[in-house]
């Protein structure tokens, strides 16, 4: 193996660390103040904490992450132009990452630095879930602004983004496999210490194995191929609004295949098929279509429920054994953390009926499924990184001690402090998102009065403007605190 000269590494990598943001910072913990304020409805605290980070993020490896948080937060608080601005910047950066056909010197330095630092040394490029959600949030922001054209542009892009995410993940997986192969070749001694099965079965790593087991259960609620059904629903809804029922069928059919046993999705699919003059499958013949036109003169209620899963940091214990030397290395590792839903459903009431929202997208399941798919490569990478640092520090201290005991002590202190400094898990993800999206669609009431009631909370009265032919009511309830809930009406003329 190429022995890392750890006697000089702390000094050399001080330059790397100075520009690496999350390299030495736990991103999930960094967001604690912002998320606490957001969940409590204390927007003065939440917006101040977010503003500080956004102000400093430009050009950093964490800029995409903070732009995503700023985009969704500004959407929820009604600052739609700011929302769009931040999300467009995030898209621009993600596109730059994807379009880089030839690896730049900056990328070479960052990729090399991960073996001596951690995975946070790479720019945050967004989980696949993030990439699909960007046009979703932007489309709703345009709708809120009364910009129907902007809404259509973004919903049309949803299909494109889904396809790109599927294709890009395959390329990402292949590139990661090749990078790991090369790193193992260049660090054969450290690579020989990798035994993932032993690590997972080690009782000292029960926190990891239990978390992974839970995440695999939650992943079964995902939909495959990084599909976000709420995104696909919005696309279908947009086509239905335009009377393009052939394209609406494409989206509702995809939803039906992802959730064949969901009665609400069955009803949307059958309605679109009948509108398009298409054949209704035999097994769906008894499913009634909507009694009203879902393309116009109706009210769509979107319920953003709870707080999305995030990534938290735990300790992973890795035995390091060399001739005449053995130690138990402790490294930081990200696992999924899930939050209970306090208001599991929303009742929508008019003078003639009460309809309960139904789940159209489990956002926890989508993240858990992607995490599970990435897990083998992630754990191999972090174990290799840890082994490289431990082997390098061992040889550096040994060589320094043989030359001079004082130098050996100084080197030992230096490499120990350095390893502790960069021992941070990559917990970066988009946190200001709901646990799940639910929907209900009703015919426009004659008196244009609707009441929405989250489970266990006070009802909220909504008046639909007379000039609106249809409307979208967006209800966001991250927690069962009155100040945290928001309800906004988007008239569609």
C-alpha cells in the first residue's frame, strides 16, 4: 500500500478542510436550530438560522443542500419568488455536476481527499429524491403566484427528471464501483481489512444493524426506480387541467402500476381512461370514475403531512489489525432517522360531504429505498477510508518514533487530533420536506366554502374566490402545533 505521510497530512489538509463545510460539521446537527423553529412554527428563529447558512453557502460544497432548504422553506412561508430563485440555483449546480464530462482538477482533489478525510469532502449533489422534488416544489410555487404557464413548464419536466434520475443513478453506481476498485488496488493493505458481514454482525455495531433493518422495512414502502408518485400525480393533474387525457392516462397508469391496490389511484386511472376513450382493464371495471370533472371546476387539496426522514450520525466500530499492532477504530456513520406523524390525515368538509385525504407518496419510503440501494457501496467506502487513515497513522507514528521519541509523540497527538476532526458522517439531505403527501379532490362547492381539519387540530375555514374556476388548497402540518400549520389557497382562473 502507498503509506500516507501523516506527519505532514494535518498541515497539508488544513487547507482542504477550510473550504469543505460539512467535512468537519455534522449537517443534521447544524440544522437543529432551523428545524426546531420550523417544527414549532417559530419562523423568526427558523428563518434567521437558515438565512445565516444561505448567506455563507455560495461556492461551498454544501450550497445545493442549503438552496434546497431555502427553496422549500420560502415556499411554505409564501415567499414564492425566493423559493424559485433558490431552487433554480440548486438546479444549475446539479446540472454542472452532471455535465462535467472531463473531471476537473477540483474534482480530482476532492475525490482524492475523501480517502484522507471523509465523504463530506465531496460537493453535495442531491439524493435522487431531491432531484425529483425540485420541479414539484417549483410548480407549486408558480401555481401560488397565479402563473399557470410556469406551473405547466415544471410539471412537464417531471417526467424528464424521473427518467434522468433513473439513468444517472446507473452511471453513478458504475462510477462508484470503478472508483472503489481503484482505491482498493492502491490501498491493498487497508482493503484487506474490509469485511462488511463481520462488521454488521459485531454486537458493538448493533445500533447500525438495527437501523439498517428498520430502514429496509421502510424501504418496502418505496416505489422502485426512485419514483415519486406525488410528482407523477401533479403531472397527470396538469394534463387533466389542459384536457390532454391521453397524456394524463400515461401518468395515472404509472401511478396505478406503482400502487395497484390504492382505491384513490384506481379511481384516477379509470377516470382518465374513460375521458380518453380508452379500454378499462377487466379488474377495474367495478371502480367508479369521479362524478365530477377532475380537469376543471373542482378543488384539489394537497396535505403535506409531518416531517421527512433525515440522516443522523452514529458510531461504527472497525477492528484494525496489523503485525504487532491492533486497535478498534471508531468512525461516524449516517443512518436514517424517522419522525412520527402527529396528524395522520386531513378531513375536507363542504356543505354536502366530508372527504378524507389519502396517501399518494410516502417520502420516508422513497429515501429509505435509495439509502438501502446505496448502502453496500457506502459502507465499503467508509470502512476503506477508516482503514487507510488508521494504517497511515500507524506507519507515520512508527517511523517518527524510531527517529525520535519526542517526534513520535508529537506525530501521535497530531494524527489523533486530525482523525477526530474529520470523523464526521455525511448526514446531508433535504430536511424541510413532509413525511408524506396526501390528496383529496372534490367538486367545487356552490358556496365556495371548504373546511380542512388535520387530525386532532382545530378546523380551518377556506373561502374560494368567485373568479376561480378551480383551486388548489395546500395544507402543511409538520407537527401538531397551531403555529406550525399553514393553509394556502391557489385560485386557478
